[in-house]
C-alpha cells in the first residue's frame, strides 16, 4: 500500500505531497489539477513498462510537461503584493515523481539533455530533446535517508546495496530506460518487487458506452480475471467472477443498483452474449439495448469485483453517465474493493464523494489552484503534509 505520493514540476503540480489511505478520493473544481494528478500516476506506472519516455512524448514532450511558473514564490507574490514575472531558471529543470510504500519507496527524476549536441552514442541523433532519466532511487521505509538506500541509479550506472557494500548492476543503462529494465533486476529482489507492484497498478478511465463501444460487441470468451481497460471483454469478465470469484457479491451488486434484476450470460458460436433480465420485461435486454448508465455500472462491477485485485486501482470520474440514484450502490462497491487492495477515485460528484467518505478508511483530498499551482485544500505548509524528502 502507498502511504505518500510526491510530484514536483509536472504541469500544475509544482510541488505536491499527498498522504494516501486504503481508499483515497480526489475532488476539486474544474482546472484544479485532478487530471494532472491522474496522469502523474500513469507516468509512474509506465516506468515499469518501458514507457515513461513515450508517454511524455504523447503529452507534447518534457518541455510542455514542466511546471511553467517560477521556481519559488516570494511572500510578496503569495500575498498579492507583487506580480509573477520572469521564467529565468537558476538550476536545470527536473520533473520528479515518487512514492512511499509499506516496504519500499521510490523516486524518479527526469530532465532534458545537458547539451543539444545529440551525441549520446558517439554519433549525431535526432532525439536530442527526448527526456532523460537522470536519477532513480529505491529505499526502505517511508522517508528517504542515505543509510536506507537499497538501489541507486545515477546516469547510466545502477548499483544495489549488498550487505554493507555496494554492487554494480550495470554502467551502461541507456538514459531512456528505467532501472526496472536493467538485466540486473533478475538479481535484485527490491527492483523485482517494485516492478511487479507497478505493473499490477490498474487504471480505468471513461469506459465507452456508445452504440459502437467494445463492451456492446459479442466477443469470443476466455477466462478473464482482469477486465480490459476498454471493457471489450465485459461478458467474459462477469462470467469469470461468477465461476472463480465472488458470485454472491456479483448478484448483490446488480440487485443493489437494479432491484430484482438478474444478469444472464449465454454462448452462441463461441461468442459470449450478455443480457439483463429486469422486472416487468417479457425478455432480457441484450447488452446492445442497455442504457449508457446501466452498461457503465456493469463495467464498473466487473472492474471492482475482479478475482485478481491489484495493488492499486485508479478510477477516473466513474460517475460519468450514471444516474445519481446509482451512486450509493457504486460507492458501496468501491468501499468493498478497498478491502482487497488500494483504490484511488478521482470524482466531480459530491454525492459519490460524500458516500465514499462514510468509510473510516477513506482519505479525502480537495484540490485547489493558487497562482497556477495545484494545492491540497487546508495543507498550508510542510507540517500539514506527509513526511517526505526527495533524494539529493
């Protein structure tokens, strides 16, 4: 479980440190930085999939991802007595992402090449504006201390602590690869453990429910303990829950939202067909006939009742297209899922947030913007936030 998330110099997240719970709910006004926070989590997960550089490129490159404001805010600026002006930097820009977990903590620092020569491999390169991974660190415990460092990457060199000595894993790691991609990870349990944990993070963001949505199309069914992020294998995922998961919870979740309704899954020519029998109807409604809200709720049921719970599941605005009367049932599902793994919810819905906050394990974070930077409402200084220290 993650206890702290820290982000620096990523878009509106100039310097943000968040204390997390087993269930974390993030809300705030439009433009307060919720989407940036969600994307920062995705970038962290991408480090374990050899994709963080590509993900930054898809966002327009590192230049467009950097915090665009000043390095520091003077008291006069914060009190409105002086304007914000000038973008001159006193040190190289770095985007930093990190988290503290129960066993291990991790931090990553990215920046642009020191020069524009593009001669990283003794020949000119057209990729001279690619982000470089400058520093990575894995340490034991929630707060960084030099003595607690277990794995350190600086430039192309990666080393690990072996008893009281350091052992070099590689000195030739390309700057566009994370330490999770080094061959030395086979011999380093800390790298293996964190890589597996990051690869286990699961993100669900705006399921499609239109007429051509993948979830509405018949699919060849195979056992599906993890719903695809597109929802294309919905029927197979629901049937997997019924056979090897918690069928009682599945039926209860559907009845909770649609009293008296029963889910039906049939197979025709190898294709799985999903339908919903509702009270008063002479025949079940096929998935192609279901309303957008009903389909979205079934997709969330399949995601949250997974027989293979992830270490972290992130739901981005799950309330979209749901009728307000469905939100209490959704909240109960999310709270139930948080008993099996950490859940993060980004939401605009005050009703959903209020229902989730009834859980004693819920940590609620309200984001706001001040002078362009995202802040946590009520978190005024270092003493208000979680214990966190960036590696030097």
